[in-house]
C-alpha cells in the first residue's frame, strides 16, 4: 500500500504536516489540512464507480473559520473533483466564480410558526437567481363556484 503525506507551506518553506506543524496553523488552515485530503480520497474512491453514479459528499457547517478567498478555492476543488456536494451552512451560499453551477435551497424558520419556508436559487457561475418565484395566473382557475 502506498504511503502518502501532506505538506504545507509555512513561512515560505514547505513542511511535512505532522502533529507539531498542524498545531501552528490558524483555525482555517487546520480545517483545510483535514478537509482537502478527504475530498481527494472521496474523488479517488468514486473513480471506481460507474460514470452515472452519484459522487456524494455531505458537509455540515462547511468551511467554518475559513476566509472567503480560501472558501472560493475549496469550492473550486470540489468542482474539479466532480463531487456531488450537499452542504449545510448558516451563511455559506457557495456562489464563487470557481464554481460552474449550484442549486441552492435557503431554509427560513420564524419564531412561533411551525413551518419552514424553502426558497430555491440557482448559481450559473456568474450570478445567483431565485427560481421559485410563483407568478399569478393570467386567468383565475375554475373552482366550480359561480
């Protein structure tokens, strides 16, 4: 079995990632050091699947503690790996130029109301558009009441 290791650039020098060097990184660097290899492993695993098989990766509170520039790069990596990502986040929409397209469902709950509203958005690589806007019909439907 092949053995691999991670390296990270620190102070202009590439160093092997180990317990000592991991502890010197910021919160975002630590998250990336653990997350990116998992994306690569998932992509490598899915290479053995049928071409039409889903390549599903589930991410909860995705990229917490990672700055927006690095978030864009991470989302680009997921797109390059051709992974089908389902992610939750309180604030991340995933709309970066590095991502060619996304379907987004924004869930909203209001205190005292036992319901959740879902609005659908689409990112086409350039702009985000709401796609679930309901248009009123031009003619009222026949409800049988006259």
